[in-house]
C-alpha cells in the first residue's frame, strides 16, 4: 500500500471510533448522574430525595435509550469508586442543571399542546 492509502485507512478508522468514544463519554457522564441521584435519594430531606429519584430515573432512561445492553452495574461501580465528594458536588450541579432544562422543555411542550386539546 502506498503511504497515502495508509493515511486514508487510518483516518477512516479514527472516524469510525469517534462515535464510540463519544458514546462512552456520554455513558460515563450519565452514570455519574445516576450515582449522584442515588446518593441524593438516600438523604432524609424529602426535596433532595425526590430530586435524587428523578435524576436516577431520567439518566437511567438516557442510558437505556442509548445502549440497552450496557453493563450498568459495572460502569456504575467503576465510577462510584472513582468519585470524590468534590466530584459529587460538581456532578450534582451539572446533572441537576441538565434535568432542569429538560423539565422546562417538557413544561413548554405541555403548555403548547394544551391549546390543541381544548
């Protein structure tokens, strides 16, 4: 093979693996949100408990929708072992913000659809 042929093959291989890498990083990010949600759901404060439950359900749905055969237990155990209290604080903000944005989107959708069902 000529040098330019090898470059084309390497470039194609890199492009093919990019979606898998993005999917893996998305899975890790979402699993971290599940970990945050589980931790919050164990708190005695009912608001935190409710928010934690919502986080778990929302991010489990994202993970299952993206990859129904994902070894969730393994990935969750790996991430929980790595996460520090600072990680939980940072991830809690990120995950909660994302969930709030989705909640606002659903609220707007409901308001928009209400006019169609009067």
